[in-house]
């Protein structure tokens, strides 16, 4: 009986120890699992931190790349701006240099032209002088000292008025170019003989005498502009070639400006003002007052401006190469 009790006690203790061992094992397992979970959590956090660091690194790298790219772009833009500024500065320097050269050339040209005296002789006056004078030096042939000129067939404008208006416009234009300009007269009431007019140019040693006139004919259909020049004779042989050459240049320039019919350069040996001249001389016939259309043109300020401009351009062509 005692043996049975002892055996029972041993069995109970064995079961108890076994149960305790199981509990301890379970506890250990739970602790192990908990430790594993904690370790995994730590690992995950570390991995997450590493990933974040990598992402931050990547973002930093990307940010640096973007910054570097922007810096390069900014540098490129700065270089482009500098190149453009340099180009503009160079252009400005070139323009300033060109302007300086142009101004210098204009000053030199004007200084040079100050020595060029142009005499302008507006034809006729309000009063005719029917007394006579020799047509040429030592000539027995006599002509009126001054006629009254023609009148417009439609407008009735006197030729002398048109001649004076064009002459004054021409004077202003030539002076603005630098020429020394002398008018034979500025008053239409003043009477001057053709010999007296010629002497104005001679005394001034003019580079050119421009006689300003308007034409007239019995036929109202006659039209166009022409230039009269001296024919070659003993009186004009010293300036014949220059006068003819100047006449061609001025007439072509005038026709180009006004668009009128070109009647050509005509040589005349019977004009007192030519034969008494000692310097180059031409006579401009601006159009026909006997032609209704040209009469209206000649009486208009717009056409007078064009005529003076055309003559000025012709004179510029003559002396630009001299």
C-alpha cells in the first residue's frame, strides 16, 4: 500500500514537472516569437530607414542633377545673352563708326562744295526792256535786253513768277547741300539785261550758271522739258563741253523726277546770255505754258518742288564725282 502511494506521488510529481516544463517551453516559445517579431520589426525599420536614406540620396542626387542642369542652362543663357550683347555692342559700334564716317564725309563734302559757286538766274521780269544790246561780243546783231516772257494758257500765270519760285526753292536746296549760291536777282520788278545777268556768273567765277525758264509755242500740243546749251563758237569754246555734259546730266535727272517728256539737250548760238558768258551755263525749259496740262503743272507748288528737286539731284551727280 505504501508502495502504491509512493508510486502515485512520483507519477504526480512527474506530471507536475512535465506540465511546468511545457509551460516554460510555451513561455520560451512565446518569448522567442516575440523576440523574432521585435527583431523583424527592427529589421523592417532599418530596411525602411535604409530605403528612406537611399530615396533621400536619390532625391538629393536628382535635386543636385536638376540644380546642375539649371545651372548649366543658366550659364548657357548667360553666355547667349553675353554673345547677343556683344553682337549688339559690335553693331552699335559699327553703326556709330558708319555715322561718324558719314558725318565726316558730309562735312568734307560740304567744305568742298563751299568752293563751288552756283549762280541761279530766274528768267524775265514784270517789266520788259525793249532797248537792245549786242547778241555777242563784237557782234553787230542786236537783241532786246529783256522780254516779259510767256503767260499760262489756262492759269494766266506769268512765266517770271514761276521762274522766281522755282529759283528760290532751288537756292534753298543747293545751300542745304553746302553750295555757295548767288541769285542774279530776287525781285521780279527788277529789270536786268542778258549781258548783265551773264556778268554775275562771270564775276563770281561760277562753277555753273543755271538759267530758269518755261517754254511756249504756237501749238498747244507741244510739251515736255528741254535744256538749252551754248553751241560751240569762238565765245563759248572754253566751256562748251562742260556746259553740254552738265546739261545732259541735269535734264535726265529732271525728267526722272517729274516724268515729263524729254525733248533733249539743244545747242543754241543766238542766246545773248550764252555768248557773253565765260563760265559753264545751261538754260532749263521746265515745260510749256502754252500746253493746258503743263501750264497747270507749272503753276502748282508741288510741281515746282519736283522741278527744283530734279535739278538739285542733277547738280549733285555732277559734283559728287569731282
